[in-house]
C-alpha cells in the first residue's frame, strides 16, 4: 500500500487507536491520558495538514476495502471532505485541551476521553466516506460513540436526555438505512461523484428516486436538527460543555448537514435534484427551521438551551444554501459549515467557562459578567456578533453569499427569511451582550468548580475559547484570501455545477 | 476427505461416552480434548471443502436409495464451523462455570454437562451433513433429548417444569416431522433429499407432508406463536446451556427447514405459504421484542430477544416462494435472501452466546439477574459489559457487525423483490432491539453503589464472552470470506435436478 492509500486510514486511526488505548488506561493516570490525548490530536492535525498540502498539489487519496460483492468500504478525500476533516481536526485539537481542563478531577475520565476520541473518529470518517454506505457506517458509529458522552454525568436528567437522543438518532438511522439499501438495490455502487450519478438512469426510476431522496433527507435531518426532527438537540445540552461544543460544532449536527450536502451534490447532483423538484421542499423545510429555531431561542433563559436553539436555526443555513439552486448560495451554505462550527464552539466554550468559574448558567444571571471575566466575554461577543452576521466576523460572509444566491436564483423570499432570522439572532444575542457588558451585577457570583488560578479562569479553558474566537474573526476578515474556507467552498461549488 | 468426514460426528459421540465413564477429575480434560479435536476436524473439513468443492459420502459405501448419504456443501460447512467456534468458547467457559466457587471441584451438574453437551454437538454435526429424511428425524430426536437433558441439569423446580414443556414441544415437533416423512416415503419410496426433490410433484400428498414437516420444525424453532416453551427453558437453565440452546440448537431445526425448502419442496411451496411464514416471522419480531422490553430479569430479556431474532430468519421464505426457478432476476434475490438469513443466524448465534455467557457472569458475581441490580457493572465487570455492548451492536444490526451484513442482505432481498413491507418490519425490529439493549446497558452504566456486592469472577469466563462478541463483529468485517465459503455448492440455487444419478 502506498502512502496515498494509507493516509486516509491513518487519519481515522489516529483518534481510533488513541481512544482504544485510553479505554484501557487506569483512571488515576491523568498525565498519561492527557499526553495521549494531545498526541493523538496533534498527530491527526499534522496528518490532515499533509493531506491538505497533498490535495493542493493534486494528489489523490483513496482507501478501498471490499466487504461484500458490490459493497465497498471507501475512504476518499475530495475538496468537500477536506472542508469537514480540517474543521474536525482543528476543533478537536482545541476541544481536547478544553476538555482536559474542564474535567480535571471528575470521575470516569478514561471512559469519557475514550468515547471522545471515537466520536472524532466517526466525524472524520463521515467526512472522508467515499460512498453512501461508508458514510452510513460512520454515521451510525457516531450515534453510538456520542451516546455515552451525552449521559456521561449519569444523572436522571442526562439519562432521560440520552434516551431521547438515542430514539431520535436510531430512528433516523433506520430511515436512512432503508434509503441507502433501496438506492443500492436500484443502481448498485453508490460512490460519491461530483454533480451526482443518478441522472444517467432511466426516467422510470425517478419516482423511486424521489421517495429515496426524502428517506435520506429525513434520516439525515434528525442529526441536522431539521424541524420537526430537532427535539433531541435542546435536551442533549445537559452533556458536559466540551461535549455540547463538539456536538453542536463538528460532530453530530455537522454530520447531518454534511450528509445532506453529499446527497444533494454527490448522489443526486444539485441540478438533477432541482429537475425532479426535490429542492423546493427542502428550501421550505430549512427556511422554516431557521425562523423556528430563532424564535424559540428568544425565550430561553438557560444559556446552553438558548445556544442549542440557535444551533437548530444556524445549521439549517447550510442545508438552505445547498437547496437554493445557484453557485453563490452554494458557496454560502458550504462555508457556513466551517463558520458556524468556529463560532458555535466558541459560544459553548464560553458558556462552559461561565458555569465552571462562576456557576452562571442562565442569561439572567449574566449581568455584569463582562467586568468579572473580560476575556471570556470578549470571545463570546465576537462569536455572537458573527452569529448575527455583523461584518467582519465569519458569519457575515455566509449570510452575504446566501442572500446574493437567493436573488440570483429568483427566490427573493429567501432574503426575507434571512433578514427575519438576522433580526431574531440580534434579538436573542444582543440582550446577553447588553447584560454582560452594561448592566450592574445583581447577586454574588457562585463558587468556582476549579482551583484558584492566575487569570479569570484556568488557561486550559480560556486558551481554546480565545483561539476559536480569533479564528472566526480571521476567517471572516480574510475571507477573500486564497487559503480561506470561503475560497475552498467556492472551489467545491464550482465543481458541482455542470458547465 | 473420506477419512476425516465420519470423525466430525464420531469424535464428539465417542467423547460423550468417554466423559461419562472417566473419573470426576478427568471429566473436564476429556471434554476439552474432545471439543478441540472436533473443532480441528471441522476446520480440516472446511479446508477440504474450500479446496475441492462439495463432498458426497456414502456411509458404509452403500449408495442411496439403500444407504445413507452424507453431504457437505458451503451451507452445512458454515453451520459446522459456527457450532465448532462457539462450541469451543462455550466449553472453555463451562470449565470454570461448573466449578464449586470455594473448593474448585467440579459440581455434579458439571459432570453431567459434558456427556450431554458432546452428545448434542455430535447430533448437531450429523444433522448438518445428513442427506436423508429419516436419518434427519433420528438426529432431531437426539438433539432434542440431549437439549432437554441439559435444561434439566439446573435441577430447580421451575427449570424442571420448563424442561418438561420443552420435552413435550420437542416430541410433538419430531412426531409431526416423522409423520410427514412417512407420507413422503409412502408416496415415493425414497428418503434421500435430492432424490425426493426430483421425484416430488405438487399435489395433496406433498402438501400434507410439507405442512406436517414444516409445523414440526417450526415448533422446534420456536417460531411465534409456537414459541411458548422457549423463554422459560432458555432463561432457566445454566448459562452455558442457555448459550448452547439459543445460539445453536434452534438453528439446527431452522437449518433443516431451510434445507427442505430449497432441496425438497421447492416446487410445492406457493406464494401464500411464503407470505404466511414471513408474517409469522414478523409477528415474532414484534412480539418478542416487546416482551423483551417488558422483562425485569436479564436472562428472560435475552430469551425473548431470541424469539424476536428467530423471526428475522423467516424473511427468506416470502422472497423464495415468490420466485419461479427460471427467473434469473428474482433468483438473484433468492440467493441474496438465503445469504442474508444465514448471516443473520450466524451473527445472532455468536452475539447471543456472548450475551448469555455474560448474563451467567453477572449471576456468578451478583447471585441474581435482576436488571435493576446491574448498576455498576460497567465499573466492576468492564470486560463483561463490553462484551454485552459489542454483542448488542451486532444484534441491533449496526455496522460493521455481522448483524449489519445480515440485515443489509435481507433488506436488499426484500426491497429488490419488491416486498417493501418486510423492510418496515426489519427496521422496526432493529429499533426495538436497540430499545431493550440500551435498557440493559443503561443499568450497567449507572454508578456503582456497593462494590462489595460483586464477587470475583474467573477471567477466562469473561474472555470467553468477549471473544464471542468480537467474533460477531468480526464476521461483519470479513463477510466476503464467509460468504464465499457459504456459496460453495450453491445451496440456495433453485433448479430442477435433472439427473439424480449424476448428482450422486
């Protein structure tokens, strides 16, 4: 096997092996565990960077292993997978640092970090899957590896949340499975191809294709938290903060959104899907989810819950961009995959810090917190501005392209959705910022869950939050640069439209 | 090949007698040596099959119709391998299980376990290679009797009642089967399966024989609503016995059903019959799973899960019955569904054996199998909990396990042949399976309240359960090899056998 065959496998293995090793590590060996974690995260990051460099030079990376006749396990790297792989491995690196700091001294850490690594394995697997079957394998693996993280605390509340999470995702997985098998029965191999591979099949199959499309989208929509399949997401935020951060930014909801992108672009082909009339229902569903999530977020006092509903809304931007036919909106949707990840992970990092250092968990308890924790709150502010779409933070670039794309494709009402959503975003983020910076503290801060430290919170927690906030600022400011996520998204979108 | 063929059957039978005769101190050693040798023979047979293709063997050099024909093809070989591989690990587990906790001496149960188990193993091996309808009856009877004996080993009142019910069900089943054979023999004066397949013609007599034999085997396979005897028997017996019954014994009678369906009755069966069997299977899946969710005891839960999982196997019949032998396109789905069913049987056998062994470990450590008492198992018995979780992944049919391959192939077959309603049942069943598996694991992952409740467990027992669970996952990853072996001799090919003499 050459290096090009091996590299995708190594990227997956770097966290898989780490996870397995950590499982067998005795609980008290905290330093060894942290070292292993960081080694795994660094190794993956390096491998992914090598891969990026290779793809830039035109190398092809593909690993193929035949399981049953007509059924291959394929890991393949294209530009789209590069987008998610890079995002996952960068954010995993920072989340690992954060999680080490966050869970210091808590029980069952070997179990936690073991599943944590498996979860990222699944996430990069989803990103690099070269056909629908491999995608499904990792998609289900993701469900299994995140469940123990959601119920990690073992309280009655978290077990309830876990049960709900499981029912939603297992049912979604079952629907997805039916769609995948059916499609495999009809057309055989399901290797992802730019501009799709279903157009060539006779028109007699189009009816089945339509049903399959909806099966696939429903199956994926559960993880992508499309209304009305989003019920698990706000509940699942009982998980520890690093898990929420990972769930909302890279792992679960992204797997769903990414799957929708794959199905529309690389299975059906965006133009073929449009010809079959499949995109309009998707546009309507995502538009509704965008508004619905934002409206629900307005009334939540629990900070993490408000962020969760915000995720429901924001993730649908990705699917919206995909479902509106046209180059520009595709760019907007794809780039939001990265931008939303960066901003949302920052927000969850900050929410975790507030809870950990000051026992602040509600929006109403955040009055005056800006003066007590200026750095954290600054990071939070950047990310919140990004979510609203204030330039030059990353979120602006996504919304700009989405809006422009809607105009181009002759669906101006989408602009209305975007505007409404922006107003609502402002409606639920600005009060937080106002309370944090401009209002007086009302009651005493709660006790800290960690040892006293030099800065406002332990460096292990603060550093990742600041870095991701800066990243979301930088990707927005340098969106025009050749190496930015936007440029990558443009390159992907250009390939998906038949010239 | 001719030299090793008889030993697949003779070795375990000889071992059974030997373990019965040797002094107590030698029982385990004799038993284990027999188990190992038998497995080696099976592996050797598999190797020969792989090299030279299917084998016919005339016992005592008497050809059919006078003599008894043994026949080894891919399907039989995979079943032999299944028995050998899970048999080895169950045997290893049983070595420790039947020892007295304090003195380490083999208990009375253990002394009786070995002869019965080896006897059962021999009967099962013979059943898989048998090509003669009456011979099959004798073996079914042997299998049933030794299984009932194993159930009765535990010796408590409830188990004896369960064993009695099992005995009656098994007897009724064999009788019904025998009656069917008598009908066929009266009509065609033949007992060899291949000959019968060529001679039989659709008609009243064939239909009655088919119905009698099928009902008999359904009773033994515990298909809903004939499953009443299974849960108490499987849940009440000692752990290695539960594993043997759930993983292997019920597969024996199902195997026979499959063989008869393809080799003998292929032009007697009709579409409604296939749909009917499929519907019973679907009800078994739903009913068994719902009952499993309602259980308070781990072993009962697992036993009902067996009822449900056996239901999946019957999805093969509607696909097969709908396909005329000449239709190449539909024929493809028949083969697919045969593969899927067999794969599901394999995956279920390994994972169910693993879970029953794990449940035995729990009883060993805690003295009970109440689900509510499982709290803290993940901390105190991590290997066992891991085994349960892995086996659960396979039962749920999640990738990349063997259960996933089985489900994939079955879904392929039912969707491909246009019978989408079975797909709905299969997926609902998977979700329900996830429901009870997570119900179980959820308890295991709760924090441990009192570590002193957990008594130490021999590590070999834990590893036996874990390795079986790994195998149930592993056969998913190496599915291509298993399927290649399975398809030697094309066991699922429905075609009229033109020249019987040539085939022999």
